[in-house]
C-alpha cells in the first residue's frame, strides 16, 4: 500500500472520487479518509446532496467519511492526501472479504493517455473465482468527455453514454463506471484530461489501482477573477481563470442565497458569464457566488440587497366636498424607514389618467427622501362630478418599484336604485315570493317613507321589513314581495318608493297567473253488437294555461264492458292547451245499456270524471210455424205465410231462405224476396206459398233461414215448420163420409240433448225432442224456458199440433257468454199433460300459460328478455292476445320500437306477425292476434331491454297474459339482476359541438359535476325532469371556448328522487336518461 502514496510535493488542493461499483445487493458505501500535511488545513466536501466543512488543526490529523455512495469533490486551502477504501464484496457484509484501498489523484495530476492491465484469475481451482468482476471509474473534464476512447472506441458513443451527461452537480467535471474484461487496455483522450481507478472484487478478495496520474510538480496558485455589473440590483458578471488550470466551478451557495435566481449563461474552459436576477424587489435578498479553478483555487463574491421600507399616509386619501365646483387639497406623504438607503421618487402618476378630477402639485422631480425622513406633495380634488370618485396615486421609486396610494372623493349625490321583479308563471292559488333590493347608490343618507302602489290589485303583497327606513350610502333594504294570483292572466303593478329626497324611484312587479282547466269529454260508444270489441279513444282536454298531472283512482260502473289499460296510481301529464288520449275498449256482453266512469284526481285535489257509455244490441229471430189447409186432394192453395219474425233491438240480417223435407214437392215458393234481407225489429218476412198435396194426410217441410242472430255477427241456422193437410175427395154426393174411429188416448215423451260444458264464448245449443206416443193428435198449450228466474215463451217454436207417432225437434240457442246456471224447460200439451227438464250448464274456460326467464347483465348494456306461452285453443275465431309486462323501472327499460315480432305455431310450421307495443311508465303492453285454429298454439316474444344505472342490484319482472273473457289469466315472474349499482359514473354523452366525458357524483346532493370537452364555442344548459315530468332549470354556463372544462351546477333546489337530465348546447339538444338519485 505504501507504493501508492504520492510524494508531498505532488499532493493537491482538489480531488474528485467516484464510488466503487460492487454490484452488491445491499452496498454499505465507501470509506474515505483525508490526512493533513500541514497544520490548519480547511477542507470543504461537496456531495450530491450536502456540503461539509472541516478544519484539521495539526499535520497528521485525519478526516473520515464512512458509508459514501455518491461522487464527492474535496477542496482545501493547503495540500492534503486522500484515500478511498472498498468496504463491500459482491455479497454484502461478507466476513472473509479483504478490502482494497486506492490513493485519490489530485485534479492537477490528470493525464491524457494511459495503458493498464486488468488481472485474470489463476487456473488453480482455489483462485479460479478470486475476482468476479472488474470495473474502471473514469473522471474527466468537459473536453475529454466526448473525446475519451477505450481501446480505440469512443466511450460516450457506445461503452458508457452517460459520460457525456453525468456531471458532478453544476461543475464541468464528468464521470462514469465502466465494466472491464481482464487483459490490457488503452485509455486516451484527444483533448482534455482524465484519471481513473481500476478495481475488481470477489467474495473474499479485491484490488484497486490508479490508472491515470502524472508526476509533474507544477502547481497553479493563481486565484480566479470576477467582474460584476450592478443594474437595479441585478448582477451581470464574468469569471475567468488567469492560470493554466481552467475554471472548474461557478455556482452559488444555496444556504447563503435567497430572493435571487442565478444562471450561468455561457461557460468555456477559462471564462464563464453569469446573471443573478432579483426575484422580488419588495423583499430583501442575498447571494454568494463561488468560483474555483481546476487546481482548487477559489474566491467567493457576496452581494446584499435591501428592499425599501416605506409608508404612505394618509391612507386612503379622502376628500369630502360640500357642493359642486369646490376645490380641496391635502398633503400626501411618503416616509423612508431605512437606516442607510436614500430613496428617489422618480415620477408620480394616476392609475386613471383620464378622470381629470385629481391633480398633483409637487416640486421638481426626482424627490429625494433621506433615511428616516419623509417627503410630501400636495394633491387636489375638483368637485366636478356628483357621487364617489376613486383613483390611485402611483409613487415610482425606480427599478420597477411602485407604491400605490388609494384616493377617494365624495361630492353629495342622493340616489336610489331598484330593479323590477318578474315572478314568471305562478299557479292560481299558489304564491311566489321574491326579495326587492332597494340600494342607496349615492353619497347621502336617504329616508324611505313608504311604498305606494295600486291598492285595488290584491295579487301582490308586501311583507316586512317595510319602510320607513333610513339607508346610509352603500346600504340596501330587502323587501319581500309575494305574488298570489287570484285568476289567470298577466298582472302588472307599479310601485313608487317615496323618500325624503323626492327621488323618482319606481319598480314594476310582473307575474302571470296560470291554471289548468281539465275537461273530460263524454265518450259515447253508441250501439254495438254483443261480443264485438269496439276500440276507440277518450279525450281529456287541458284548456288552461298550466300543465296538469292527474292520477288514476278508480273505475265505477260496468267495468266488464268498458276496458282500459290504466292501473291505479298511474300518473298522466297533460300540457297546457293540449290533450291526452286514453285507449278504450267497449265490449258489451249482453243486451242493454252500459255506463262507466273513470275517476282521476289532480295535483290540486280536484276530481275529474271521464264518462263512457254505450249499448249492447242483439237481434232475435223467431221462426213461425204455419199450417195450411185442410184442403181436398187435387186442390191447390195459394197463401202468404210469415216465416221469419225479427225481435230484439237490432235489425236482423237473413242471408238466405229455403225449404227442405220429404214433402218438398208439395210446397213451392212463388216469389223469393231479395237476399240478404235486413229485417228491422218488429217486422217479418212473408213469402207466397203454393200448397198442392200429393196424397191424403199431413204434409210437412222445414223452413231454414241463415241469419246473424248471434254475438259478434256470427252466423246461425234457424228452422221453422210449414205443414199442409190434405183430405180425400168427397165421392158420396155431399154427405159426410167420416168413418174413422176416434181414440182419445193422449201422451207424449219429452227429451233434451245438449252439451252441459260449453265453451264460455261459444253459443250453447239444446235440442228439445217431443214425440207423440198417444193415438190422438197432440196440441201444445204452452212452452217456456225459465233462465235465471226470467220466463221466456217458446211456444211459437212448436207446431200447432203433432200427429200420433210423429216427432218434432226444436233447437234452442243460448248466446254467449255462458255462465254457470240451471235452465228449466216446461211443456204443457192438451192443457193437462206437463213435462219439464232441467238443463245444467257449467261453462269451461280455455287455458293460457306464460313463462319468462330470469336474466342478469351489466350496467348500460342491452339484453333480450324471452317470454313464451301457450293457448289451449280449438277456437273458430281469431284470438286477441295481450301481454302486460310490469318491470322494475329503476333497473331496466324497454329498448324496442312500437312493434315487436311474435313467433307462434298452431300444430304446423311456425309463423310470425307483429305485436303492437304501448309503453306506460314501468308497464309495457303488447297486443297481437292468433288466427283460428283447431289445435293448441304456442307463442314466443323477444323483448329488447337495457340495464340502467341503479341504486339496487335486483328486481322482479311480472308478466300477465289476457285473451279475453274466454280464457283464464296467466301470470309468471322472473328475477332481473344488475352487476353494478348507480354509483358508477355516466360517461361519453355525445352532444353537437361538445362531449360530456363524465357526470358525477351519483347519488348527488347539492352539486353535479360535468367534465366537458368542447369542440366549438358553446352555451351549455342543464335541465332535469322528475318521475312525473316536472321540469327544473338546473343552470347555464355561457361561452365555453374550445378546450376541456369542469362545469359544476348547483342542485340544492331539486327535491329527492330519480331524474332525467337534459344537457343542451347552442348547436343541438340531447337528453340522456340518468338514473341519478338525489339524496
């Protein structure tokens, strides 16, 4: 180690060290030790983060710095020696590690070329891992950093690029740590000087050698020079080195510098230009500049700036004139509190140069203000303007130092100001209150005596506090004024503010009274055939000037005949001067008049009644049985008989009429009336009949009529009986020839065939079978039906008499809808024989099924809700199916159009048709039709929905399916789940000219924040609609230029609940449904 020591005559004043790059996981840093050669050696150490100063009193004293992990720069006033020790192996804290030491090279002994060799490990197994790695620490000046070459390759280009930029603090010395392979290497610089340390280490051993040091003994002892120019305490200077070491450091001591910004603007090897800028001329400042050369010689330049300490009085300068034209003057004083500095007032000026009411009377400028003294000027005010005049006197002390002296002057001016109040639209019966601010904008107190207005107008009321009041200048009086409209229309009231200064002060109160005027128009559905579904709309008109909201309460009257889609509690909004339509279905189930009333309550507590009326009509056909004769065989009888009689309350349509039976040839219709024939109630169809008997005895045919005497204009076949009696011709010459024995035994059998379980919406039929089992003709005395306690005479349906052994069949039709009941049929023959049968009807309903699948999704996504069902049909008429879907409105919404495709099948291939969809708040009603089918049918509907932002994650969907009175109602439920709640931000609202990146927070309280990207100049407005459609103005942000903005709207006036936000720009409008919840 002694061989590494430098002779005392080669030691220097300045050293730079670079830490050993051991590559250890936990390096503990290097160990540095300095040794004094001469007494009273002052050493200053600069690290990357701190500066230290030490004094070694005697020769041989040492200074030790342990755990150093950064480059260091050592300066001293006398030569000293410096050693650097390696304390960390490749494995940190190895107990068998042998540390290395190297003697630091003084900066004046750097070289421009050196040759060195890194040792290789021996082949012996014991020493094969002696050194794991080899490094070269390089330290060079600014010229060598770009020209330094290792083995012919430029270091800053590819070997260690950091050498070109890695400087020690603000100096011109650069360093790098370079990995080296064993063997010989050449390190040289085309310009500049350098030094280096070659070192290596392993787990147990290490080495370190200097590779760049010269033995020259020349020593630069010339101090650097500095020249500084002071311009308003801004320092502009130059530092240079007159020796041969070059400038190494031009910097400031951070601990001794404040309120200055120091920059080196140009630095070469021997000369540097710098500038120190004063940051705040109103605060004191200090700066200490250090200049050192490469040999360690240095000087320190100090400068102190003392800011002026002044006081302006009086502050403010006040003038109080008593009348126009008066001129007032007073002194304005500036005091210098400095103990040493003399101040020069270079100029005086006013901030508002054009006012002309203030003037300065001072001596010649500049004004000299010695330390601890004051100077004054005279300032004058000319009272040429009523009211308050304000300005600022500017004292200019040079070098950008200006002090501002406020001035205020008053000339008597009594003045009051007040603004008009517009209450806007207010509901009749409500009240709206505002505050009127009466402000004394003059310079004199004003006494308010009273407020005068037209006392005949009772729509406005003035509440306390009220005059008399005295307002001092600048004070204001808030008067609460309320608008209570008693009727509709615009009301205006001029209010005069009576005051002691007779100032003509007036303001106007304006307001418009609005009121909803709801009229429910009577809906007359007129006469409609039983079973017909007549769809129409009812109207509720709002003829007033205010929007109205009505809530459906109940339906009274014939609820089965008058159908609608409203549920109790449904809210309907009717704008002013507008109407709403309600879909209504009138379906009479029986003959007679029907009336129903829908009741609505308004938000004002009034009751609105919508009356609906109509009549059910149904024709009744009676087939009249007729007997012709008796006539003699061979004779002919021409008669006109009534075959069809129209009863009921609607005209009967007979499509066709014909005769049929075994005796058809004996009867002939002479002239058939035009068909179809419309027979009004109470009238009949008569046809001319020719009867020509072909034998002796009873002739009989059936008269058939195809007619519409059924509900819903369905066709039915009715039959009557036409009889004719023929006797033998008289061959006795005129006397009676009756030799027939008369047997007086009379009896008959009565049976009924019918379906006891008819379909509810089909007609029920019963066939009465009567057979004469006696030997004498049977005469029917009476025949009736007893249905629900009401007798119905059917004797006209029976023949006048029935021959022995003959049988008659009478078809009885019961129109739909059917009900569970007992019907008694009683027949009386020959006044004494009575037979009766009881018909027991228990109608059946067709069945429906419905099924829907549970579903889940994420917020702001779409999905499909699949609903399927079946119908136990076998119907001969089309089936109208209505699906009523009740969804959780805070979780999902319908995303389809006015129609949806429905897939269905009835025994064969599937078909498709459109269902009409009506949206009513959280209910969706879909209606479609299935054609007649003899088999059961199935159907399937895909409903597109969107998952909303919500405060809840789960809800229930309810589905109900209706197919009219003939079917039971089918119901099903499913669960819908949303993966996220409503606290998530709403993002990406695309508007015309702007994009709302996000709307937060959710739920909100008093504010809503919008992050906005604006593409063209916009006016952004925000509105909010609550669940029943009421509109609230949230706020407006005007003239947003292109760029990014954060817009905050106050929402403290909004009540709690869900809201639809509408964001509007100047170029377009876009509403976005935000399930935003106000807490």
